[in-house]
């Protein structure tokens, strides 16, 4: 029997009503895939999108239609409360039973995977070249960045949350990128998660 993740109803409602609306929620530096009830009570900002190939959408783009098929959906919720930021991702119809990494990036999605720029960091790595990713675990870690690693179920659904103890600087975070694998943490590779498979433009 096909299972339905907690926020699919919200995705479908948002998509049917508006096609793409703005939104989001919050947890603490770590990701969670199994506790949708532990959420703040204020209304989130919500971005609901359908993945399309490059050139057909600026909202949600798939660069790998095996991992993220055309027509798969994304729901990104962001909530700021008490100086903390909660981010939730819900995906449907992704490739089943596979790992994904996901991070907030600094630039909007574009036709090329690299258009989204590097990860957003609360404290920016001073040694990283402008526009290039930071791989120093002192800065590339789930407390200083938003990491949303997940594993889809046998229907291709995924739900994950992360809470960080800071707020995004206005106008400096613009997308959520799905990567090929869970995020590395070791020196020289911290924050890396393989190829960029898909991207959702979100105004954090």
C-alpha cells in the first residue's frame, strides 16, 4: 500500500490552489525524519513546487530525472521563532529507497546546477573563495548550515526537518538543493554530498 508522509496533504492543497505558494518551520542543528509532531505553533512560510526540467521552471528544477523525476513535488516550510529557524522538507515521487543530501544555498536555482552557489552559512568561512563551497568542518557543519539529509521510502516520499539557533540574513539565502548522497563531515570534504540533482527556489 502506498504510504503518505505527514505534509503531503499540505503540498497538494498548495499546489492545487496556487501552483506555487511561499512558506516554512524549525529543530536544533540536527535533522529528523520521524517526528513531525515536534513543531512550533506559529504559522510557517510555505513553498510548494513541482519539479520540471531546466528551462521549464524557475521554481523547482530537476537535473537528474532518475533521482528526481519530472512531476515530483517539494514542500519547503520555514519558521522563525525565538531566534531559531526551523526548516522542513517534504518530497513526493522521488526515486525510491535512496539517500539524498540537501542544503540551503545562497543563490536561486538556474538552468545549471552550480547556479545556486555555495551553502548558506551563519558564520561564513573566511578562507573559502567567494562563491566557492567551504569544506572546513569548523564552518561546514549542521549547526552553521542547514542540512536536510534524508532517505526516501519505497514510494519515493521523504520528510526531514532541521532547526538551527540563528536566523537567515535577509536576501542571502535563496534555494534548497538536493544532492546525490548524505553529507560528509570530515576535513577537506565537510559539507559535500555529491552531484546536485535538483533545486527549489525559496526566499528564506
